C-alpha cells in the first residue's frame, strides 16, 4: 500500500491523469433527499432538481424537525431505511439538502449513510476507522461495484448562497479556464500530516492547471483557484480570494466538519468564500492523513473528469468522521 500511494503522490501520476478515460456521475444516478420540515430545504431541493435535470422520481421527502446537529444511531437507522426504501438500483449517490443534521453520534452523516455507522470509532476516536472500499476506485457505479451509495450535504442556511453554489457547479461543466492548485505547508506542524502527498509543483498543459506548493499559512488575492488544500484551525484571507467554478477546498483540522460549531473554522466558510465542495471532520479524528482528502488522489481523479462527489470520496481512506459538503455533480475536467 505504501508503495502505490508513493507512486500516486509523484508528479508523473498526476501529470498524466488526463490520459485516462474520464468517468463521471450523471444526474440520473443522483437522488435528492429533501427535509419537508425545513422550508429552505424544500425550495433549494426543487431549484437543484431543475438546475441539474434530476428526474422527479429521484426525489425523496423526509421529515427531520428542529434541525438537530446530531442524530443518534437509532434515529439515523430509521432515516436511512426511509430513504433507501424509495431508491432504485440506478441511484449511485445521494444529496441531502440541508445543513443539519451533519453527524450521527461521532460519525458524519455522509459516512454513516454511505459506509454504515461505525460505532467502534466512537469508543476510540483517535484510532483507525473502517477503510473506504471506494478509495482510489475508478468504476462508474459504486452501488454495483462496492455496495455503497456516495453521499454529500448541500447546505441550506442561505437560499441565496445555496443557489450561487449550485450555479458554480453547473458553470463548471463548461470550458475549464486556466487555473491553479494551491498546496500549503503551514506553521501548524501537526496539521501538515498529508504534505508528503502534495503533488509536485509544475504544469498540466492539457488541463491548463498550474500546481503550486507553498510554505505559508494562507494565500491572498489569488483569482484562479481550482484546488486549495491546507492545514490550519482557521484559514485567513478567504475574503480576498476568487475560486473558479468547480473549485475544491479543505483544511486538515480537528472539527471543520462541525458545521455549526465555533471552536474552529467551519468547512461552510470554504463554500461561502466561493468553493464548490469541501470536507471536514465532525469530531476529533487526530491527524491521520487517512481521515482527510489525500491531495494527489483527489487531484488525479478530478483531472480525469470525475465529479466532485466522486473525487472527494475516492480521496479519503478512512472517512467515518468526515462530512462531504457542496455541489456533487461539479466536474470541470469532464470530457463531454
């Protein structure tokens, strides 16, 4: 495992990712789960369905009163059964149209849905969690190939913000502009555990992508961001940046996935700053690189034409504590 991960981390693998035949989740494979107890979920869910031409029969309505941040295992079991009962075999991914709930006890709701609730990690949150069978996978049908449906949250706190996010995802399907991918090794040493997997600096000419590796706590006034991966409890200067449609951005930190928490920067801040998808842990995972998006794997799959939900899910080896958020069908490098 160490040898092939090292090979993936090298520049050669990322540089030639575009030579691999593209894959990509399509709207007919996606189900929308709408919380009828939340007006924003209802409005944004229908807006998304129309924007992405999701078939009406792929929409599932549930009721989750009071927007709890966390569900217990039994509450979640009932919710999952209700969702799954309405899904056909063509559904390979699920988009939950709400901000909260985003956790199931110590698990994220997306990992609990896709891989099953992992009670063991709650007893030892700083230990390994269940391995992701979809890690670095290449197939187009996770349900048939891995018996799992990918999942993501589409935040709904702001109707205007959610519609803008959806717009960025849709816009990513047109011509990809010249862009940069930023990988930062920061002064917060414990949060640099995945820096060894940063792709080498250079250019991918056929994708018009420049890879930049920096030793810095933040970037400022950059206007061409397609990837931004760092390790900070709070990332400064986001308001000076411009993210391109389809941009992915995340930070290796303890509780970025505690979306409505305040002890560290919520992953929602990435979306508010203009990114199209992100990731963060809902409970303290310790700094295993396996619990966060592996940079070379994420980049390689995105450049091959995978959607945001596929590329992100393929990049996290142990995702039990991590929540995936954003617009799942964004795919700026897909060949149409």
